[in-house]
């Protein structure tokens, strides 16, 4: 029987789920996007890739800005708040 340390070393982190929660409060000229994620213990690369897809889609029609970032490293919980608008969008 394998010990827990060996089992952890053999786990493929890429097969574990990474959940993000997206709250998009949109108005006529823009809105606020809040993205919360964490608690998987395997790093941030998967979550960043998912956030990139969301931001990329919005950026086709709006200016988008990261306005707040909350990091709780003890609980492995992260919240990014973005604001977006179409003022002076070229």
C-alpha cells in the first residue's frame, strides 16, 4: 500500500476541477465583473486561463479594468473585480 506522500506525488493536477464563480452586473454602458476562485490547492494556471477567456470576450466591446483584487492565501481564495465600459471605446 502506498503512503499518502507517494499518492500525492502521483496525482495529475491537470485532471482536477478548477471552479470559478462569475458575477456579471451589466448595465447599458458597462458593468462590474466579479470573479471568485480558489480552494483547489493546485495553483492558479487553470483559473487564469478561464478568466482570460472571459476578459478577452468582454474586451472586444468594452474597456476593462482590474479595480480590486482580494487574496486570502491562508484559505486559498481569490476575488478579482473588474469594471468595464464603452466610453471612448475605439
